[in-house]
């Protein structure tokens, strides 16, 4: 799989992709992550990529030309399954979308910008707009990092025990059960006896009960959603 990301702030995406599972997935050749600076595609003086909105008001808008140059070049090199734009007005990103995107071959993500991008980019190039939640970030880079992280960890082989991605919170519309490790008792606080019993059937049953209980308590909305992740 390959994910190309277009941004005016490539530095913001260095660290999230250079640690742990996401770094190893790249080293194992499971995914290629390419961050492109939109400024490298501008023909304007001083590497300009944004300008005032015709509608007036504060804040600069990313111009269509550098973005179009970048997208056209990348599209001439491979076919993209989706060209995603990160924006608070997009469709809400969730585990189901992450699952769908994780089985694609090539994705292109355009990071949204403080005041937005020239709307013609969205009309003519973007196939999917994604929001990571109902709040406004300073730019789409962190959203692109979140989306990429979620997708990459789902690629088979990215997590050593494949099962562990399948048992994540949300994978079946349930929150994950609590987990414990040594010591079995700390400060008088004990790990539930069942987990020390060695009875794997009972442990599994307990975990499912805990998942359901926690979901009812903290995210009852999930129990009403369609179970088709
Ligand atoms: N850009 C700014 N806020 C965002 C959000 N919540 N999701 C995606 N992109 C964004």
C-alpha cells in the first residue's frame, strides 16, 4: 500500500510516522508513506501557495494551482483509490472507514488548511472528505496523521499478533475490556481473580461481559449502530 500526503507543513508529519508500529510497517515494506510539500509545486514567486479569499475576511486560502500541479503529477504515476481531503466539514472518520481504506492500494491525502482550499480543488480532485471529529484543528495535518496511523496499523502484518487489531475497541462496535499486567496485587489493589484462573473460556466470557458493560456505560450510542464494520 502507498499513501501520499500533500501538505504545506511536512515537518508536522515527520514524527508521527517515524516511531513504533508505523515506522516498522514501512521498514517491513507493508506501506510506503510519502509526504510532499505543496510549495514544491508552486510556480508563484517566493514559493507562494496561498492568497486572500475573494469573499474577503481574515485568513488565507490555499490556491488551486500548486495543489493541482501536485495531484496531476502524482495521478500520472499511479491510480489513486481515493483522494482524501481532511476538513472539519467532512464525513466523520471511524473504524469502519479505516477498515475500508486499509485494503486500498494507493491513497492520496490533501491536508486541509486553516481557512480552507480553493473550492475548485474539492470539486474537481477530491473523492472523499474526512473529519476526525467535531472540533477545529489549526490544519489538516494532525487529522491526516490520525487517519494514516489508523489505516496502517490495520494492514496485515503491521501488528505482530494480527488478532490484536481485530480485538481493538470499535472493531465490533464494543469498547475493549480492561487489561492488567504484573504485579497481581499493588497497594492492595487486586487484578480480578478470573484473570489469574488460567480458564481461557471463562476469561474470554469475562472479557466480553466487560466490553458490553463498558460500552453501555461510556458509549451507549455504539450499541445502536449497525454492526457491519
Ligand atoms: N482540519 C481542521 N479540523 C479538522 C478536523 N476536525 N478533522 C479533519 N480535518 C480538520
